C-alpha cells in the first residue's frame, strides 16, 4: 500500500542514502547548493498527521516546510508552534481569493490579517497558494494587483522556483502523477518531464529511480 508512514520513511532514507541535502524553502532561496530536496507539506486537513511527519523528519535530522490554511481543519496553534519548535519552517497556505469570492481588495486585507495572526505564533517568511480545486477563483490572482514582498515575504513556490532547474513532484490525488487532473497544481515544465521519463505513479517508482540514478533533469 502506498502513502503510508512506512513508505514515506523509505523514500526519505533513500534520498539521504543518495546524498541529497534537505532544505526548507527559505534556506533554498538563500543558498546555491545542488542536489537539494525541499519537502513541502500543505496542511489542508488533519494537522496531527503533519506533526507526525515533522517528528519523523526531526528524528532523521532533516527539515521541511509546512504551510497552514487559516481554517479550523488546518489551523491548530499548538501543532503550528510544535512543528516550528522542531526546527521546521512554517508558512501561510493562502486561499483568500476563494474565501473572498474573487474580491481582490478584500482578499488582500484578509491575507494580511491571517498572515499577522500566524506571525503572532511563529516566524513566517514564505507562503504558498492553496489550489481550491472546487473554486472558480485562482488564489494566485491576488498578486496581479498586490505584492507579497511588501510584507517581508521572501518567496512563493509557484513564483520563486525556477522549474527549469528543479523537478517538482506533487502527490495531488494520492498519486505522484495526479497533476494530470489537477486544476491548479501545475507547472509548464511538466510536459518536458514526461518526455524525459521523469513521471512516477507510486512512491516505489521514485525510490527505484533514485536507486538507479535516473532522477535528474536534462
């Protein structure tokens, strides 16, 4: 069975064995290291499960980045602080265009309000949009008018990662090739990765590619 704690630990240990360095998103933005892994966790639901992953990573002496939504099913202040105390990065998983019904000015006010509340708990330097697949609004459209950098935010993955140099694997839909049917969790380079045979369905496929040294962007 895929997407279990056991298979996740096997994936992480395979990456460690292959000599990868693990960085938070903020660390990545401030370094020039090669062979780096960014573990991004969007805490859409069940924050206690994210805490379990955070503890596993801490036990293995690696760090990840956890993005929390400002909704009850994600926003657990004790867990947010505990994950940060373990040495992981915490950021804001924003969905303000959706929750404000496409009103960009209200979305900006709402974004700043929830960012401030999160910053009362932990340091926040990066953000990441929530896909809101059932919504007609794209949460990234808030940046058509406003600039997150004006709030001392240093990065947003969909804007501040060069995907010509970074391979992005997402487990959307509980499968590693789920982006094919995703509404918004897409980057244009995925077409090229298909041609390079860098598409994986299961976690075992990724582990096998790692063990066979196939995991490289050309």
